[in-house]
C-alpha cells in the first residue's frame, strides 16, 4: 500500500505565507535606460513589484512592455536623489546599470541611502581604468599594454575614455601625431574626459557575462555577446581601397549586441578567469566583501586562443539584453527562462528568505 501524502498543516501554510509576504514587501527599482526592461521583467517573474524612474519623454517603452508597476518621471536621472525618502518608504531596492554611472558622480552615488544591489566599495575600481587594471593584474589575467604618453606609441593603439559611454569617442592611432590630431578633433565636438592609450590586440571580441552569489559562493557563466558598433562594423563591408579613397575613420559607438555561443573547450578558462576576478576583488575594498551579482569581462581572443582582458564592468551589461528568456547556458543550469535581470531578483528573494540581505545590499 503506497504512502499517502499528508496535507500541509496550518503552521506550514503560515510559514509559506510569511516567506511570500516577506519578499512581496520589497520593490525593485531602476533607471529607465540601458537594461531596465530586462531587470524589471525579471523582477516581475520573481514576484516583485517594480518601479521605473524615467526621464520625461523616455517612458514609452516601460509603458508599452508593461514591466513597470509604477513609473516615476524626473527631468533628469540625477533628480533620483530627490526621490530617496519616497523610495525608502516603498522599501525599494535599486539595481544599478551603466546609466547610473553616467547620471551620478561617484561620490554622489556612494551617498545614496536607498538599498543598492551590489558593493559600493567596488565602484571606484570600476570607474578608474588604471584601478581596473590593478584589479585585473591581481587576478593574474593577461592585459594589453598601456602607453603612458602619446610619444611612446610604437604600433596600433586604441584610445578609450573613462566612464560608461558605450564606446563613444574611442579612436585608433598609430603615432603621436595621429593621436594629437584626433584628440583635437574630439575636443571641439565634446567634453573629452580622462583616457587611456591601449595596445590594439587583433582577435575576436567576446564579452563574458558572469554572476557571482555570496549566498552560495558560486560563480555562474550566464551568457556571451559581441558588440555591434557604428561605424566600425559598416566600414568592414567596404573594400580597403574605397576606405582610403573616402578618408573614413572608425568609431566605436555601440548600437546593439550580437549573441554568441563559445567553443566549449574555452569554458574552463572562462570560469577560471571569472573566479580569479572574484577572488582578487575581495582584496580591494578593505572589508573582504568583494564583487557580487552580475559583472562582465571585455576580452579579445587571439588566433592562438589566448584571452586578453581589456575591461571589467562590475554590474549588469547591456549585452545581457539578448537573453530576456535566458541563454543556452542558463537553460543548462536552470531549465527555465533565466535572464541576468531575473537572476538578480532571484538572489534578492533568496537573501530575504535566508535573512541575509546585508550580504548582497549596500
């Protein structure tokens, strides 16, 4: 005779209700830009109410795709600082993405009182490209050469500006003269920020999307992408002679992202690099917390299958927007739709259930 399944008792039902109510008291909030659609959609999949903070005139997508339970309009994203009491009252958790680091100064962002998913102690290491380099060196990764001054340029270089600007303004140069000519052109068009002069590595660009959970102490490889950049990707369809005749110069402003599945034999090295970055991050901020949540490594893989690492983004990146319903890799792990946005919400839910929010919020 088979064992009968007992019905859950009142205590079990009450416990279940307590768990459900505990996370339903929280709301997930983010700025209406960058990867907000994915973040808010993932939060709703996990049962959270959602808030989109939008600049006036930019709210249409969040209305149309129905990912926001509440839309708060501001004149500028920077005005979010004026909403702090309202967000605190609503028990909101802010999920950062690239637009946050354009909208706020680092010091201003660090002073936000609304709970923030991530570790603010890591922010300065992401914001400064030389500190990034120190972090990646500590992780033992292979980095491109950096030129301290234009006069030292002895080959092809790429000049990158600080900040989350989607590649805007980046340019190539082969000599000090070419550098000074191109930087002068940019000074007349826009406010040129601090920059680095970096060795240009020939290879295939691959952006690796990771997620690290301090709750499980496990690193996950979520997905991969490559960037679709204007005008460098369109120039590649023009013959070299015509490029010269037209006097074309490349630009690297990101207009979109293209999905990738990597060669499977590369995955062990990809996991190793991510784990090394997490381990090194715990030496950076003084309290040993290190990086947690989503992050991305910008890499180029050479013909001999060597990874050069150019940059780290210590947050969700726009390339994950390709995978709102999950990637081949998250399908293997979860067997259900799992975007990076949903993975963030799942982490917050798990932390609430385990009474460990302090481990993931700052």
